[in-house]
């Protein structure tokens, strides 16, 4: 599985995970000049902007560690644009979902949600 496939698979798992927790998925792969947001969801009255990081190991650190200050700034800018376009005034937050992909086919992926990550 290449990097793009791993990312797409991780996003699909994260979307299912959120839907299973009762979140309403509002958008997938929202892209603007300012940046990209993997998933935009609603939990109750809160709009949740979600960055998904999928890894097959922790050799290079935890997946959430890839969401550095620069990435956070781009996510904030893209979120501001989405909120403006949608004329949305709800509270919002930024979550990171780590997807740990198994090395063995019989193992299941592990998913960890970091709520209000930044």
C-alpha cells in the first residue's frame, strides 16, 4: 500500500469511526488555496475539523506529531474559509484522528481520536 492509498484508507476508517459515534459528516477532503481539511463533521452544535494521520508504525513518531504548527495554521485558515462559505456560526474545534494500520492482515486497525487537539 503506497502513501496515498494508506491515507485514503485511514480517512475512510476515521469517517466510519466518527459516524459510529453519531457525528454527521459535512465534508470530505475540503480543499482551498489556504489548505486542506480531511473531514468536517458536526457533533451536536459543534463543527469539528478533523485531520487524519494514518501510519503503519511509530518508527517516525506518533501520527499526531506530524500535525506541526505550520499544518495547524493551514488547517485554521481553511476552516475559516469553510465557515465563511457556509455562513456557519457554530462553535468549532480541531481534532486529530490517528489511525494505526496493522502490519499483519489478521490484525485490526487501531483508531485514536484526540479531541480539541489544538
